[in-house]
């Protein structure tokens, strides 16, 4: 048996999102929208009348003219538990993904354990339920059970690798609480679809009930996007957080 001292397990209750590159600005929306009526315009022309620009973006959002919001790009580096990525990859239109591979590299022992801000208990039936805080005993049980399971799984993974078992086979013993990382590239329209479904917000016309861990990713992505395209983000909020 491989002693745990031979590997350092890390337990995390957070996720991380880094905007690694982008070509995204409100002027991208204006550029795409105005070509239909005015033809090609210079950047100076697009920025000449800020109030008109704000009004046009709000009109496009309100009346759901969606294609002008696609002429931009953002690439994020996301680190989160594998179960978050399995939900994430249900978003297929307007997204590109590349995730680290357990076939080609040894997976690192970083695992998800929720902290006490994560509501543990589901009450009600499917379609009509809510999550509430757990008891101290439930949080203690969750933490201890997860950490013990992760330690045993990763030790088994290391034993299989040491015995010469291929990485692509040995990884099968690892749980979905293992952290993975991926590059995710999208445009503003596809990001709005994601945020509308995967976050809760008081301004949303259509209620959403995301799992908290993917909501954490969505909140961090939204914060980065809001800095790049403030007029578009404001129009998204003003029109019920419904993607055009």
C-alpha cells in the first residue's frame, strides 16, 4: 500500500475562473447591428453617440435580435469538480471546450468538499423543492465521508499506476469530486444563455434552479464579461436576463 505521505491531497470548496484572452466589447455589437442599415462604419463613428449606442443595444436585447451579440469571443480557464463539467457540457451551441485528459497525464489529488455556506438538505419533491442548511452533524458527516473516500480512491489510483496499469484505466477509480480544468470559449450570446440557466438572480424573468457549484462558475464568468461589455450586460439585466 502506498502511504498517503507520498502524495499531498488538497480539499477545496471553491472554483476558479480566469479570463485568459478575449476579443469582446460593446462596439462589436454595434458594428454587427448597424451594417444592416448603414454599411461598414469606423470605430469613431460607433463611439460618437454613447446614448444612441446604449439604446440600440437595449433594443436588440429587448426585441431578441440575437446575432449581433455573437461577433465577439472570450476564453476562460475553469477549474472545478468533474461533476460541474458534466453539466457544463450540456451547453453545446456557441461553446468550444478542451479539458485536461486523464489518459495522457497523471491526475492531481485535488477534491471538492463543500463548506458550511453550501446548503446540504433538499426538501420537497422534484420540480417543487428547495435546499436548506444542514445540521452541524450533517456537515461533519459530509466532510469526513468525502475526505475519507477521496483518500482511499486516490491511494488506489496511485497503487494501480505503480503496478503499471495504464492511466486511462486507473482513472476509473476516481470520483466526480476530483477537480479538472478546461478552456471554455464562447461569445456573449452563448454566455447569456449559460448565465440565464445556471445562475439565480432577482432580475430574472424566468426562474432558474442551478446546482450551486456550477452557479459559482457562472457568477465568476459573468463578473468578467460585465467588465468587457458593460452596456450589453446592463441591457441583459434590464430585460429580465433572457438571452436574445
